C-alpha cells in the first residue's frame, strides 16, 4: 500500500460535539416521497436499513416536515404527529440494531415548493382544491414559476407557531434517539425563501435587509438549539448561491454562517440553487465544493461538501486538501448502496459492517479470488 492507502483522510474519524463518527462519509438526505400521512413505512425500513449498513459514518434521514403543509408532496415524511414519531422510531430502531451508521434527520418546510406531485408523476404543482394538494405559505405571495399556485404570506402569528412546530419536532427527534439534526435552509424551501431577495419581498421585520431576511432561520435555529441536547450536534444545509444576479450569494452566506456559528451551529452542509426554475447552474464534478472550502477558510466552521462527488479518490482529495470535513453523497449511494465499502477498499480505509455481512467484505480491490472461494 502507498501512503494514502495507509492513512485515508476520508476514512479517518471525526467528532461533532459528543458524536464520534467512524469516518467522513455521509449518506445525504434523500426524499423518497413514499410516506403515508407523514409516516415512514416498510419502504423506508428497506431503504434506510440498507444504507445504515453501507459503511458511511453518518446517515441523515430524508427532509422531514414539522407540519402537514410543510411537506413537499403528500408522500413526504413528517414529525407532526405521534404516529409520525412512532413510525420513524421503528425505522431508527432497526437501523441502530443492525446498522453501524450514526443517525440524523433533516428538518425542513417546503413553503411555496409544497403541494407538489411526486417526481415520477411529474413533479408539478397541485392546486389547493385537489385532494392531494393544499394552500402553500411562504415569505411573500410569489409563485415558484409558471404553473405553480401563489403562496399566502405567513403572518407574524403563523411565524411564531412555525418556530414552535420546529421545536416540537426537535423534541420528537430526541425521543426517537437520533444523534443529529440538520435544518434545511437550502434548495428554495421555506427558510431559503425568507433568505433570498428573489422570493422575499416583505416589508416587516422578516424582509428587506439581510438581517431581517435571516431573522426567521436564525430564530428557529436558536430555539431548537436550546431544546436539543447539548452533547448532540446541530447543523444547517444552505444554498451558497441562487445562481441568479441580485439573489442570495456567497457573501450573504458567509454572514449567515457566522451568525449560525455564534448560535452553536456545528457544521454547514453547503449546496446551492433551488430558489428559481430559471437559474442556470453550471453542474459538474464537485461544482459546489469551492463554496464549502471558502466558508471553511473564512470562518473555521466544519463544512460538509455535497454535489456531483462520485469517486472515492475525488472525495479523498477534498478532505485531504482541507476543502471540507465531511462528504455527503446521495445518488452515488442509490447506484451503489455499499459505496463506502468499495471506497474503503480503494483507499485502504476500514469500515464497520453488519455482522451478517462479514464474510462478504473484501479487503482488497479488485477482489481477490480467495475471498469468494468459501461460502
């Protein structure tokens, strides 16, 4: 083995508060659009159960709403009821019992991007009068785009209630025994709708200046951090830029991240885009990593890089060069649920696997025939 294989940066441990991760590989939240009234079911048991044994150090459950109308589709998961909580606990308990990854959940609200069809149906907006639709709410009465119904602006009273809904969801996550919470401030969902001048045209304390546009996301984070156990980490996913002139950008992201850091944010998961259907995004290998690297360089906060990171050597280089502390993958794990196993083979790292699979875990790559000789 060469020096890199002996000491893989990607497969070195990492600590966030009291949470010790075995490696820097994260299974990114992946919406499955398959819940029943917000309740995870056997599909989630199969999907997340498999990924809990993938070799990743951290598995983050899909974007989950603290309210019924905060879901993206009628099939999205929630933590707004006792039934939701019991269903997620059932899945989490199985993942803990048989898997090896630490478990988190991404909490978010879709805002004007809610009341949508499941992607395989078309992903279009559903009218509020449709049995599967509802009236969406946002910062301002601006529709996402052509064919989407206009949201109703949240009142101050509704904003106060929303913050409490997120606090309640944090309590539920703690009762489930999850290790980490990630708040979703990205991809054009509600908190991003408040942050971006593209979608926020309010003239009260939640609109206008950057400080006002950041108010709701920061207030929500602060209230959740107060009830989430001190030893457990909380992070935030952001869109570092809208990819639109005059929209949200890296400079504003740095101000937001510094404010979050002061409130006890443990890491920033750095993505981009999502606020407008008209954005021109230059997608390419690791195209969002430079944003993560700059936030880390300027603020020193832990960052997670995500987006078009597919190859083990690519992920290894990002961590080794100090551009990010953690690497989140989604589509790569759909393609290969044991991506982290195979990355470890190639990089000389070690991964923890379920006991039942030990005899199938190779120690070299390509696999030596002797590992397949006995069954």
